[in-house]
C-alpha cells in the first residue's frame, strides 16, 4: 500500500513536472496552436547580429563630403544661372536681389498707355500697387516691376484678350527678359482644357495667377492668388458671413455644392460624380449642365433632372446655412493638382478640409467625423483668412507683395505662425520684430505676458524757458507710479527744449526728444520707448498716480487694445433712442482720446509704417485728428473697441478744436480700410461700459479699498 | 493526463472503500492538486503566452547573412527614372488606403533578401545599422501591417540610404522585381546621401519610377512638393554622445563653424569674417597632429587649440551649416542637438520636414551671396528670439532628428496627414516645444466677433421645487429687453412641474426641460432649445437683480463673448500657512471667479462642460452637489487664458456664504468645502488657470454727476 501510494504520487509528480517543462513547448507545435502563429504579426526580425551591422556611412564620409576638387561655389552658381531659367526659375536664379539692396523693396508700375484698354480688375490691381507703401514712380529705385498691359484674361476667345503682348514687352527697355517682373493673371487657356498657356513668353517674370496647376507652378517663385470678379471691392471688403459661433455647428445643411457640371473636358470627372453624394437632406450637391452656348450637344440623361434641382435651391441661401461646402466658400477643398491660393503663407489645413477628388465619395463620412470644436475652429479660421487676405483687391495685391518681400530677407520674414494667427501677416510687420512676444496680439498663444512697466510719453507744446507747471505736475504724478519705467517728453514746439537743469528730479529717468512740430510725430516709433506699454499723455492732461496705476493694471489684461480715460461725457437719450450730447460735450468719438491712454508700442510702428503716407500728411494738416486715426487703426487691426477706465474728474480741453478735427477727419479720410473703420465706428457707439476698480463706490470701508482716491 | 485520470476513475470505486478515510482524503487532495497544477500549467504555458510572447515566436532568431539570396538576371527590367511631375493625385493610389476609422495608413515592409548579379557578386551591403533601426521602428509602430493585401504604403527592405554604397542599375532591378512594385506606386524609399561625384545630384539616382522618396538633400528642383518628403541626414553621433540640454542665453562665441571639409572658397570667406570680428567668431578645422587612437571625428582644431566635438557646439549662439557637395549635412543634427541656432547657407535646399516644420522659428537662412554680411544679419536677431530659437532647435532634434525611429515616424506621419487631411496633426503640435504647448492657450472662440444685439440671450433657470421663488425670477427676468427665450430645467424627479396654466405669462417662449437625475451638471447641458450664443445661468432665488443690471450684463458679454460675465465675484488666494488654495468671498479688491448663480456665457462652454471637462471633475461635482460654478470658472479660464468680468457693484445676494454680510453666522463648512474644490480642480488641471483682476465693468456714466434719466442704465447698484 505504501509503495503503491508513493508510486502513484511520484508518477503524478513526474508527469506534472514533465508537462510543465516540455509539454507546453511540444503542444505549441500542434496544429491548433500553429494556426494562431499565422494570426500573429510577422514583425521585422530582430537580427541576432544587428549590433554588428555597419553604419550607412562612415563618420569621415558624413563630415567631409566637400571635395575640394569640385567646382567652386561661384562656378556652380554661374552654371546654375544658365541652366535654371524660364520654366525652372527660382528666386536664386531668376531674380536680381541686388536691385533691392539700395532702396529696399520698391515697386514700380509701368506708365499706363492711352491706347491700351484696361479691364476693371486690372485697373484695381494697379491702383492697389500705386497706393501701396512700396510704390515708387522711379524705375531706378525699383526692385519689382509691374506691367501696364492687362494680362488678366488670356482666354483668346475673351473680349479682354490683349494681342501681340510678346512684341510689346520686348520693346520695353526695362523688361530684361522678365527679370524682377511680376505678372498677374486670372484666366489662361480656354475650355475644354484650360491650359496654362498665356499666349506670350513670361521669361523670368514671377507669375501671380489664379487657379495654378501644380505642374507648371515654380515653387518658391510663382504665387497662386485667389480668383476674383470685377466686382470685388478695391478696399475694405465685405465682412465674412460668420456672425455667430454656434455649437454644435447646427446649420441646415452639412455639405453643399452648386455649380456647373462640365460635361466634357477638364474637371468633368469629379463634377459628374458629385451627384452621388447628394442626399437631398443635409448634403446638397447640385450641378447644372448649362455652360457656354453649345451645352445641349453634350447633354446626357441626367441633365434635365439636375437642371430642375439646380433651380430649386438658392446659392446664397445654401452657403449661409451650410457647415461645409465644396468650392466657392472655402471649407471643403477638392483641388487635386491645383496650388491653393497663397499656400506659401497660408496653412490651409487649419481652415479647411482639403480632400482628394478621388475620395469624393468618402467626403460625407469624413466630414461627419470631424469634431464640433474643430468645425468651429475651421469656421473662424476661414473667416479670418477671408478678412485678412481675400476680401478686397488691395488685400490680395498686398499679400502678394509681402510674400515676395519675405523671400528677399529670409531672416526678416514672417513665420507661418504670424501668417496664420490673428490679425494676420499684413499687420505683423517683420521690420518691427520677428518675435511673437514683441507684438500685442500673441501673448496667450505664445504663453508670455506683456512687460510689467510702462513708458510715459508726454507731448509738450507750450514753448518756454522751462517746462510748464502742468507738465511738471504730470511728471510728478506719473513718476510716482510703481509701474513707471521711464518718461519720454516729446518737445514739439519749435524752440529747443529747456536745459536738463530745468527738469524736475524724479525717481525714473526722463528723456527729452526734439520733435518736428508735426502732429503725426507723437506716434513715431522712437527707439527711446523700450517697454511694451506706452502711456500717451498731453502736456495739459491731469492724472493722479492711482488713476495711472489702475489703468495700467487693466491694460495688462487687454494689451492689444487702447485703454484710456474718457475725456468726454456722453449720455443715452431715451426719447430719441440714441447717444446724445449737450453743446458743451461734443461727439462720442472723443471718448477714446489718446491724450491719456495706454497702448502697445507696436501701434507706433503700424501708425508710421503701415498707414499710407498720404493719410499721415492729412493728419498733420488738421488739429486733433491724429488720435482719432490711431483709434481707427487699432480698431481696424483688432476688430475690438477700446477700453475705458475710471477717471477721477473731467479733463479740460477746448471743445471747438475737437469739433473742427472731427469734421475734417470725416470729410477727408482716405483710409485704406475705410469700410472696415466705418464698421468699427458703429461698434464704438455700442460701447457702454467702463472698467472700475472692483470696490468702486461700494459701501464699504475706505481702508479696504485699493484705489480710494479714484472716488473723490 | 486523460489516460491517468481515466485509469484512476475506473479503479477508483473499487479502491476507495478499501482505504481509510484519512487516506482517501489524502488521495483526493493529492489528485486535485495535481489536476489543478496541470490546468494551471496549461493555462500558464499556452494561453497568456500566445498574447505576450507572440513576437518571440515570430521573430526569427537569425543573422542577416542567412537571408534568401535572389539572383538578378542581367536583362531583368529596370524601372523608369523618377517622374518629376508626380503628385499624390497622379502617382499615388489612394484607393489602397481607403476610409479608415483610425485614420492611419497601413505600411508593409518587404522581407529582407540578399541580391546578387548573374556572377554571384552582391549588389550592395545587405542592410545598414540605421536602415535596420528604421525598419524596426516602422514594424513596431501603429502604421505597420504584415498583410501585403491591406497595405497602403510599401517599404522595400533594399537599403538605399547611401547612394555611394550601391550599384545603381542592379539596385533598380532589385526594386523592380518586388512583388507589388507596379511601377513603384505607393512605394517609399529612404535615402540620406544622394548623388555622387562629380555632379552630385540632389535626389537618389536609382531609377525608381513613381516611388515616393524620403530624401536627405533635396533642392527645389528635385523635390516634388506634396509628394516627396525631405528628411534629415542622420548623424550617428546623436546616438553616441549625450549632450545635456543647455539653458538658453548668451554663449562664449557668437558664430561657430565646425565643418571639416569646407570648400576653400567658403573657408576663406569665413576666415575673413573672423578677422573682422575677432574672438566672437570661431572657425574650426580638422586636427592635423592628433595622437593615434583619438577619433578624428570627435576633435576640432583652431590653430593649435583642440576642441571636443560636438561639445564645442554648445559654446556658441549660432553655428554655421554650409552646404558641401551635397545640400543635406549631418552637422545640422549635431548643431540642433547642442541647442545652437543653425545658420543655414545652402541655396535652394529643402530643409528637413519643411512641409510641417516652421524653420523660421529655429534657424536663420542666409543666401550664399550674403555670406559676407552674416555677422550683421545675425546681430539684428533680437535676444529674446535667439533664446527661443535655441529651445526650438533642441526640440526639433529631440522630436524629429535624434534617432532613425524619430525620422521614420515623422516621415510616415507626414504621408498620413496627406491622406487623411481631416485628421492631420496641427501646426502647433508639430512645432511647439512641450513647454510652449503647456503654457500657451488657444482660445476656441478666437475670432473677435461682437454678436448682434438682436440675437438676445437664453435664460436657464435650474430649479428643484421652489416654485414661488422660481415664478418671481421668471417674471423679473422676462422684463429684460434682450431676453429671447427662457428655459427652466426641472431637476426634481419626484414631483411634476406646475401645470401650464399656472406659469407666469411672459412675452418670450418659456420651455421646461425635465431631467432624468437631480444633478448639478444639468444646468450646463447644451440643450438643443438654446438657440442663442449667449446663455444666462440664473438660480431660482436670484430676484434682486434689476432689469437694467441684467441688460447691462448682456451688453458687457457681447463685448467679451469668450468670457464668463457675472455678478457676484469671488477670489482664490494662496494660504501660506496651510500651503494650499483658499476660497474668499470677503470684500476684496480683486476677483478671479464669478458665481454662476447669475452669469452670462457662451453656449459653447456648455458643450465643453458636458463633454470635455478634464478628469473626474464632472462626477465629483455631481457627487458633492457643490462647486459646479467653480468648475465652470476653471474650465473657461483654462481654455481661453482670460479672466472673468464682474459687472456692477456688490449687492446683497442670497447665497450661503453671503449670510456673512447679513451679519449672520458664516457657514464655515461651506467655505471649507469650496476651498477643497479649488484645490481639487487645480490638481486635476495641473495648474491654476484662474486669472486675478482688479476691475469690474460699470455703465459708462455710473455714479457720475449726471441726470439719472439721461443715463442708459440708471437702475444699477441699488441694494
């Protein structure tokens, strides 16, 4: 019994151990398990000798590929110049950088010839160039040349087609094989193939063209521009259609397309397939066969039904109510083989769903998968891009010029971040800085904050042997602010400023600048201003230290806006339902006077460099207009009204001067964004709030209050 | 096993009665232990292993020299030369990729073969260390598939990283005989050193037909934008040398050149720069008199001074990367690793991953012609920007240069982004270093839109059973001119809302929503009934706000549509004694929160609160029945980076903590609980997003010496 027990026990133990050690391994080879082996991923093998493998290149080879026997860089460049011409042009080979060195980036447009008809669109382009801050009437100074021959429509069937362009341009002494020339074109070739043929030799000229084929596009040289109609506004431009940010983006239709269905020829494939995604409910895809004169020749069975459907829906209504759309309004782009407009600067992936035409049928499912927050971002980005670069001929032309200018000095050019973030590349001047932290717009995205000190910038106008009493008081009050870094006095009254001994001793440095008696001078970007924040003051402004402190703290919350003290009272007239004023207190615009206001120093640069010179001259000729222009500028840039903060008492200024300034300004504005700024003006009237300290005039002990002096 | 137990069972009934009970138990125990052991063994051996160690089974333990040999006949087909007009829509077969819920392309790797020509001479080295690392990385990634039929992209195992190591014609033949070659459609080749003497083409010379090329030295003439991918030239030093990141700031040298075999013409230009600017420019060269055993690649010399390479790169602010015979230079990788800002002088060079990386943030590109002006150009770069470029350079190296894996995955991701553009990685994700990603905010409502006044707002009243007070609130709110709809969220499941006829008659639509559970988060649900952008959240006992105050609040919200605009303000403070956050409702000069018992905000934040609230905050709030307003304040401040706007002066509010103002005893537990909420939320968000401000919004003429009837909002601030 015992032996038997032991025997059984041992057998069990032995078989158990055997199974444990070998069984598993054996059983794995059974058919049942080997099926699993097939299912498992066959990965890239881990070679046993992988550590012995040789490197793809030995270090010497990597570090010294420059064989001195090779042609020298200069020879190579010369060789390159002769090889890469015309269709293979690049900036390095076809553009003469030396022309831009002496005078900077200047643009010359050929004088218009009387017998030369110009299309409406091309006159607008030329007008934009002439109004640009880069324009020069002197070809000697020019870096870039623009033809006066209308090259927009090169469809030889079109009425606008200009003949014999080749002969004409060859007769221009400045043509020089097209070097440093910029040619605009909207239409080339004709139906059905719409070739890229312009009907003349552009040589080494840069081509700015709408609907550019990738194949003929010379990267980094040509520019793809948006197609625009002759009714496209010269300036300003309609604001986008997005009025509200709705979430979920509930619109009537998810996806719409309405357009011509080319029955044959280029683009016919995709457009013929569009009806497959039409579901009549939230995806509307409509096509018409009516195109040109002889469409009935190619008519197919679907045409009649399509044409009926096509008439049923109103295009405008569709676009207003749709979340996504194909063509015409930006979000879903099916554009195989086309260069997207301004793709060198614009990141289209942030604004649109760029789809592949061959995956058209997947677009509905893809579009449904996009998260609502992404749709919201797309909508806003599209709107921003439209506003910043497309809404007027001016913007299209200026964007084209700025892209070329950026190529000239790569180290002084805008990063993609600046192009694709509000307020956009045209308003972010790389001459000021290329660092996002230096601008008032990007603190949040950049993760930085504005400087903790400000510069008081006082304009003194009363002449005298020594500074006037109000000026001395102002310097005293401002210098007592804990946030004040420096005081800069702009002495603009013709006489030399008092010697340094006459200026008060203060805890902060006081610098005197001799001005030129021009009103626009007060917004010149003086190098002496070294902080982000500027407190702009007039000699006769009276401010207390508390007011300055509080306003500065508020400005740090709104660094892109003007934060000012209201210098005028205005009131709501309930009977007439509008803002009213007494004879004593004039117009509403006075509420944002820069006689006492904080703003970012970058606005001095925009004022001096971005605004056309004519506008500044106008301001110099008028009294008390320059600060209104500054307000219009900031509002046009930020699309936001200024901020008003508590002020202790009313500022005194002569009213008559104010009224005169306003009338002059309203009559004579030649502001490039006239429409924008008028829109902004309307928004200013809506301004109904003022920022006060949290405990302002609350019934609580004065000891608790941080700014008790503001209440006196 | 089966046999043993069967035998035991058959004999069991006879055996067991004969045994003593003690033995029987002993046997049964023994038997069950063995049985259990067997089952456990089986489970342990087969089941978990089949998942855990599947790679073990399939990974063949062999040497690269054991791979099958393929003989290429001399007349086997050669692919066409690369087609310069290829783009994704012409040469790439997207149908292979299809719509894919994960939006990931599938990549197949051909198995490794050794190719020999007719005479048995090998065509190239089997595979280099780097290419093996690259293929391993792809194989381990999410992109990999071993099913050739499901693949969208094919990667040949033929190693073409270095053209110098190849026999061009035979390599092309090897490519052409791949099983799915099909003129190279959807095939991806990796090449870092293209061209060869004397003309050094900037793209791989191996005829490759339509295959995509991830190349390391493209010029604008050979790069097919949107089709090819420009990749870095990998520097093997990246793996060998560990250079710790050096903080940004000024460094000993301003400009440094460390390349060894510069063309004499370039070198003389650099030396002229040095002569002009003295000590701040350092031009290094190969060392001529190194003792044996010191690797020449790790030393650089200037006159008789010897410097360690690449460590010396960390001593300079800017490092020159000049083109050699090729445009792509491995030194770029070393320079980035050292956090030195590369000064790239290579006309027409397509920088690595330029399709997605914003090189202007990490480098300075100078045209070859402008080399003599390099010093003044670099001096014009602002110091703050230099520091940022130093950080950015290091980040580019860490993310996209440091290993073959990083290079391979970035390449595949770029191709993936082209195929699934609607799921593409954003500019910020590609370019922002982690520190910036952490500190920057991208406001979801970034476009400055002032909503039209005509749209009005929707008031949402959360109520349980205080019907009388609710009706008073409804009556009061309905007097506000811009109210467009009133929504009552009935949070009481045990009681029905009053009959329709009992509700106050008001001029705007009134809707009652019944909820399934009594949760605080019901207040912030994005109900379909909300058709306006503006939402006014109001408690069912807030009856003290005047119509002027509410209308003014709405006007203020229109100017700040991305913020919370509310009436009672609160503050968070750092308690130095307890070392944690504290909730404050006293008369303070600052605010950082507004209570949502009466606050305007954008409807989008309801969507965020319901679907995107981080961590377990939403459940935590519902469980504690408190702090939903603090959670909303955190959420909005975190996503916009902006402060709240408190409107109008302080009033007596009926809320638990306001009793202090009434002179009654302060509800201490309530305050403690609220402080706890702040600490809890700050830890979930990982930061304190709330912004403290010192201002509030008042009507323009508030408390000004002016006739009240002429003011647009006269009835403000009465207690």
